[in-house]
């Protein structure tokens, strides 16, 4: 097993020059500045050259200022810390703010990692069911009912989570309406902004969130894994509490989290990320135009209408019919797109799939549309 | 706060071309292959281009083979997973294997993150005290006494941890002797190999460990944060158990951990890392020679004698005396070394400090020795 290890030496990504429409990937493409940063800071523990006891206290590079001033302003949160990613941030919030055995209420389109975080923290989950196809909408009022259901069973509800937007349909539930219910019921609201923080102009205060979660690799042009967590002063005191055994270290973060190059890529991209959130309207407009063109081909957008996010879920019975007789079977769509240097739709999917138009040019999106058009035209239906 | 963000764009590390003797940094310097990998895979979630549901199942790049075959062989462990770092791996093992309220027994030279991990998992810690200066040795037999002390108080001992070597003195406690006690008492032994895995020829079976922890950024020439955890089949079934809510995901890892470039740097460096562990004897010999030369200057090695690790802790009353009247006070040593392009001793330290000779050439170490010699010669003692 330890012979012939050369195969690990020079692995290539194999998607160079391609158009990547995977929603996971669009918001994590590094800026040129972040690419420079990754080379400068790639070695092991490089950011700890001038460590003074904790990651967020480092002045050289200026991590302290970034985390204590720039990020709180950006996230409209009193306190911010760097995490290993959105899921780890959600776990920290749940672990710190909830007691084992309590219940978390979350939207029915919740990302699976929120379920994992709750389970790992010893919590139950009560979902606010999503509505039927094709909209899959979550009604904010459903939070009230979910809280009542849990309480009716004698459970204590320790937190509400809203995935904003969700990672399946790109749906945006009115956060203020959810927040109002949570305030009334005395339950902290955590907003999972893995697909909004760094893309859309969002902030904890504007959304009515007590805790806000972001993902660096999903939406902040950062080299993953990395994320952010912001909280009100009151909740921050609990989430970022000091250890009893090692009083100068924050317990929930195990001292320091992102002791590597990732934090420098987030910092290097940050000016561009702040700017791009101001142009979010253009992204929404582009997504709507793209969806309209896809629908002309018989590939139908699911979720919110009008759609307000670049993450889009499509269904197509036609592509499914084609797959029944296509040479490569259900892999035909993946192979045909690959042939045209388009990546990001999972191999084997035809009847339904996700994609994102984020930060792609109209020319690139026209190439994607032409590809679908050709593929449909050149394949006989079953 | 969100104006003038350009300062984050192009941050330089400022230690280019310098000799870095920080023990944190020596084993994390990337190989040329890893530097190529970081550029190739730096974007966000790049390793997930061809995701099939979990990080360790990805065939392109060949993460599955690396984690399921190469790493288990290297670590002599039945099952291995990638973690965010050593501390996160230790937390996972404790959280999965111990019940809240139980006690963990650990060596008195334990890294502070083990204390944090235990506290976060709701566990008590009983230390095996380290002996007096200058050796600071931990007696393996002390584990038996610590277990008895905890049990005498009615506590259940859920795990023993041995830091091998510790991160302060680079001391190596006989792991087989500790393992024998743990086996007899029916307590799993976790070895924190943050400073051994990737440097020394170590493996769980040879050491007698049930769980072995490594650090990519500390000792495996990887871009941090990243680590490894290996375990016996029996304990792996508990640590890497599947979620009940999301049955195809591993709960303790929150699904996937290192969804970024770090894992590719670990893979790219791995052939070189395997090779360098075979030349560990040369590193020990070099460290002993270096320590001998330092002692000729009146800077005295602490910890094991003969010393068997590149991590060395020094004391010097003489440098402390100099600092009392030196122009820069206690910062004089840092400044004088910096002037000579030598980094890694924390600003303000003179009376005692750590350094590492790992992977430095004799020429480079001679430069370090000359620097100390000059500094001592050119400063009058108080």
C-alpha cells in the first residue's frame, strides 16, 4: 500500500477552461488576489508566524481587524468568528445554545448538514414542511405550528434554523416573518446563509437573525473549508465562551479554527466579495433570463417564481425520456455536456438536476443553453 | 468598516527567504508537489467536482484510495478519516467513545487542545504529573495511579491520551508501557501524534494505540488546517458511525470534513512524507548535535536526555540577564534574530523558548548557532 505513491504527486483537476455550473462551485471560485494569497500562505500553519495566543488576535496578518471589525460590519453581527464551514458553525451554535434533548425547528428544505449538526449535539429536529411541487415553498407561519407541535409533545425548543436560501431550490423564505415568530416565542433564530452571505446583500440585523452562518468556499471566493459565524453580543457570550481549563482559549472553537491559508484567501477576496453583493440584482436578472430560455427547451424551473437566486433546480421529463434509449443511458447528459466542456450536473441525472448561473457571463450561459439545445435536438426521444 | 478594504488584498507573509525555527512550522512546509496542488485545487470546493456522496468516497481525485488504503497502511490503523486537525480529531474520538461526565487520563505535558476537547465533550481530565525540571518526564506507571485516583473518586475513566511527543519538550514516553496499562484496565488509548505522524516512523499498532491522531499542517507537509484520525475496526465503528437522520453520512464528521485543497496537498506531499519518516534517525542526530552546540553557548536543553526529537525547549538565564539591560528589553532576542532573518522564537521570550531543527540543513542550523553566538557576544550581561 505504501509503494508506488507517485500517483498522488501531480493530480490535475481536469476541469481547466471548462464552464462549471455546479451550485457548490460558483461562489467559491477564487479571485486573482486570493490565488496570490494561497501561494503566499500555503505552508502548514503559516498564519501563526506571529501568533499571540488566538487566531482572532493575530495582527500580522491583520486577522484581528478583519474578524473584529470588517466581518461584523459585513454580517451586521456584534461578534464574528471564523469556522471550518457552515455546518461546523451551525453545530457550534447548537452545541453552545441548546441543551441535549431539546428540539430544533428548521425549514423542510434544510441542508442535510443541519440535521447532522442537531443529531451530533443531541437534539431533536422538527421540520416545517415544504409545500408541494413545483414551488416547494416553506410558509413562515409553519414555524409557529412546528414549535407548537414540539411543545405539545413536551419538548423544549432551543433554536430555529432557516436555510436562506435553501440549497435545493434556491427558495427564499421571508426571514422577518420567521424572526417575528421566533422573537415572540423566545427562541433564537439561526440563519444558514451558506448560499447568501458573500452573494446577496444580507446581514443578521436586516434579516432578524440572532445567529448568522456563512460559507467561505460556497459563497465568499475562499479556499475551503472555511466559514463564518456571527451572533448578537448576548449569544456570542455563550457561543464564544472561554474554557474553564484553559481560560485564555475559546472552548467551542477548540482554541483556534482556521489556522491556515484559507483565512487569507477569504481576506484577499473580501473587497471583491463586498462589491459583488452590491450587484446581486444583476445576478437575479441573469438567472431569470437563463431560466426563461431553459423553459423554452422544455426544461422546467422548480421553486420560487419569480426566482430570486442563481441556484436553480430543473425538471425535464424530456431528457429523462431521451435517457431511456440514449447510448450512454442515464449518463448521456453528463457525457454530452462534458464533451462541450460543461461540468457541474451530477453524472446520471437527467430528470432533475441543480445548476447555478452565478458569476457566469451571458456568453458562457449562452454556451450552456446552446449545449442543451443541441443535446435535445440530436437525441431522439424514447 | 467596509471602506478601504484594499489592505486585505495583497498581504505578504514577510518571512520569505528566512530560516523559520518555530516547531509549529517546520513539518508543515509544503513540498513542491503540494505547492502545485494548492494552485490546481485552490478554488472553494474543488475536490467535490466528482462527489459521490462523501469525501472519502471520491475517486477523482483518488481520495478514496488514499484514505482507505494508503493512510491506514501508513498509520497502521484499520480505518482512517481526514479531520480539520489534531484537536478536532481528538474531540471526535472523545465525543464518540466517552459518555459525558467520564474522565480522561492524560500526560502532564499534554497539549492544551486535549484539555479543550475533553471540556467540550463534557469530560473531566486527570493528569499524570510530569516530573521536575530539567527533564519534565512523565512516568508511564503514572497512568495506573491516575486511573486509580479517578476511580477512587467514583469516576468512570473513558479514555487515556498520550501526547507523543509532547509539544513543549519533545519528550517521548514509552507508549507500549502506557498501552499495557490501558489494555489491562480496559481503557482505549489515544495517541496524539501531531509531532510524530509524518516525521517519525510511527503507527497505531507499533505504539499500542487504539486511536492515532496526526496533524497535516504540523507534520505532514500539508496546507492547514488538516489532520488524520486512525482507529481499530472496533472503535472506528463507533467514531465513524452513520447518522440516524441522514443514514448515508458519518455523524461525527458532520458528513465531510476537508472539502478543499488541503487534502490534495496532503496527498501530493505524501510520497515525500513517507520517505522522510525513514530518515528520522538523521533528524534525531542533527537535533542532538545542535543541542550540544547550543549548550556550549550556555543555552541549556530541557526534557529527555539524550533527546530524541527535533522539538527542543531551551532555558538560558544568560539571555534573560542580557534582556534586563538590552535596548529592546525582552524583545531583544526576537529583534536580533529577525535582523539575521531567523524567525520562530516568540517575541518577548529570552529565559525559555522552543525551537525545532526539523528539515533544516546543517548550514542553516550553523547560521542559527552563529546568530546566537553573536548575540551573546555583543550584549553585555546585566
